[in-house]
C-alpha cells in the first residue's frame, strides 16, 4: 500500500505541472467557486457597506440602500452619505469594546481549559491498544454529531441551583448551600469546553497517533525519565495538533452565541450575544454590521494562521 | 516501554468519556421522568413522548427541519465533492488561494457573522426569506465540511486506476462515475451525513436567514428552552440523539463493510495481475 502511494507520488511529480485545462475542468472549478464567491465572499462586502449606513425606520431598516437604477449620480450620492459613525459609536460606547475584550478572554481561557481536558484524553486514546482505537475515535466523534443545542441544554439541568450537580454535592456533604453556577461565566467555560472538546481531541489524536514510539523508547533506554521524555519529545512533536485544535476551539468560541446566551448570565459579555441583541432586539442593522466587521477584523489573524497551518499539513500529506 | 495501557491513560480515558457522555445520558434518563420538575425523579413514564407528539408546532418544525436538512445536505454534497476534486486535482490555478481560503474559513467563522452576512445578501437582492434561503445558507457552510471530508478521501487513493481508464479512452465524466466516485463513496456518504446533521442542528444561521412560516426545530427548541427546562424538550432531544446515533453507527458499519470488500477486490485483482 505504501509502495503504491510512493509510486503514485513519484509519477505525479514527473507529470508536467501545467496541463492544458479542458473546458470540463474549468466548469468543475467554476461551479463551487461561483457559489462560494456569491454566498460567502460577496455577503461580507454587503455587511461592510451596510455598516457604513444609517439606521432608519424603513424596510430594510437602513439608509441609504444600494440602488443601481439611480445610475451614477445616485451611486455617488449614496457613497457620500456613507459614514464611519457606527464605528465611532462602537468605540464610544464601552459595552462594545468590553464585549470584544471579554469574548477574547473567555475564548482564550476556555481554549486553555479544553486543552487541559483534551490532551490527556487524546494521549490516552493514542496509547490505547490498537484494537480499541477505532471505537474510541468513534466515541469522540459521536457527541459532535449530536446537536450542539441539545448538548448545551443538557448542562442547564446539571448546573442549576437545584440541579443534579448541586444535589450530588449536597448529598456528599461537600457543600451545605447550593452553588450558583448556572448564569455565571463558570457555566460558560463548562459549556465551551464540553461543546468544543471533540474539535481539539481529533487533530491532537491524529498527531499523537503518528508519533514514533521508538523515540520514547530510545529516550528511556538512555536513562531519560518519562516526564522529561514527555516534555522534550511528545509535547514538541504534538505541537501541530495542539495548534490546529486550539484554533478550532478559539476562533468559533470568540463569536459564540448559544452558550453564553443559555448558560451565561447578565454579567457574561460576549460579542455574539451583543450582536444578536443589536440585530433582533434593537433592530439596528448598521450597528450590528459594524460589530460583525470588527469581529471579523479581530479574527482575521487567527483565521489566516489556521489556514496556513492547514495548507502546510495538507501539502505534507500529499 | 511498558506494553498495555497505564493507569494514567485509563483514568484519563474514563474521565474524559464520562465528561463527554454523562450530560447526554442524564438528559435521556430525565426524559422518562414522571415529574414535571426536571431535576426531581418522580418515577418512570413515557408521557412526555405522548405530549410531544401532540405538540403540533413542534411536529411542524421537525418537518421543516428534515426537509431543509435533506435538500441542503444533498446540494452541499454535490458542490462539496466538486470543490474537493478541485482542491485535490486541479493543481495550481489563479485564485486557488482564495478558493481554499473560502473552503476553510467557514469551518471556523462564527455563526453570527455567517448568518448576518447571508441575511443582508438576501435583503440586498430582494429575495423573500423562508424555506429556500435557509437551504442556501446551510448549503454554503455545509459544502465546506463535505469538501474537507471528501478531500481527505481523495488524498489517500491510488490514481493509477483512474489514469488507466483515461488512457484507455474512457471520457473523464464516465471515469468519474465508474471509478472515482465508487472509491470516494464512503467519504461522500460521510460528508452527506455531516451536512445533514449540521443543518439539523443549526440555530443561529437559520434564525438569521429564515422568514415567516419557516421555523426549524432548533429554533422551536431554543424558544422553549429560554422559558425553562421541560421534560418534553428532553423527550424531543432524546429522539434526535437516538436518530443521529443510529444513523451514524449504521453508516459507519456499512461503509466499513464496503471498504473491506473493496480492499479484498483490490487484492484479488492484484493477485490476478
């Protein structure tokens, strides 16, 4: 199997890089490309455009609307009425920048907690007998398939004041007063760690599983204690998996809405929640667009880093 | 090196998996609770399932959700498979970086941004929102997941069979259906399943892109959860979990069996050659 793969790779490198592209090949590229351009990329420009508009009591609730039928004069007039007022507003009102800061903080903390929970799990899976591994892998993936909303909802019944966790702790005599966990940031941490754990464990397991055990054996033969072998061999070699996993947790967690909304309380400031409230409760589309644009700017760096890392990993596999 | 699992590894596996599964198990157990109070056990009962089946709003929402998930998963699988072929096969072309960027970005993009941006697009092109706009929105992000799954399948396959067919004069489209598709089929099926469950699950993007008359099950569950935890919601959730779990396990068994069969065929073919 590996031989045929190696042969295939060798053949591929011999083949001329620039083949003449047939019409079919162009069509193959064009269909998904066009879909993504129109439904993924173009919408971002519209968000940006509307973030420069003003809120209005109209349908749609912003001014000016983009209207090509007015021709160039109309377009110029539209452009001149665009303003960065919404962005200024975001900086002046401390609700917004506090939400951004607290989102990044909550996401970073939960990413770290997820790593603390996920690393031993991934490590245990990678070191488990080979015959168990497919089953263990399946067991990690399965919760990922079951609904996100349901998994967050399940924690409400556990973390409530009269919930199962408090009942257990009271019964064990650890506490005499029920702890308030639900509707605090602690519940948000639990929710994020729980929901995003598979995202971290899967890439981490993939790198740990490939780790060459003979390196560890060599270290132990040369008298290196296991904890040191772990720090100087396992940890550095698992770094690509750690990084990929952390990005997969951190980036979506920054903009998370469901978890802070259901598990968090009024003290929980997260930008996803703020954007939702701005859009659905205040119906201020321009301000929520501006909130989205800034959120995107904050996330651009981690997203680009994540993509580069994915691309490198992909090229290495190929 | 010690052979066999150490106590540390066993403990971390046990703790890790209990953390992953305990909440779901508790949710399922309490869906059979007689008492209306979710956290007080009042004896075994299936009455909440009956209650759920009489809740017409819930059933309507479930029907909308299933149709949306079916349509968007199917379109996303076609588009995602095409995208995977482009990523794996088309080599370098101008705009490739943008293309792979657009495939990877939706995987991590916060849902509130995806939802808002698609909604604003639909408003800008004056598209009435409802059933179809949810399908388009779900297709857009699900196709990226499909592309990744199928691409990993394409990366680990022997191209010589495909090249042989092309060399023997088989037209590319026919080669795709006769050779490539059967080989990557497990990936395509897994992609479809993933797209289906992603759509089944989505609350945020659906809330932004929906219109009057198209309320999905997660939206209905969410609005009830905000009012408080009820055993009825536990019952709905249990059914959904059971549905997805059975689906995933069945698919994985079927694809594994096909895979074993395929490899056996390959070995036989190689032995004959």
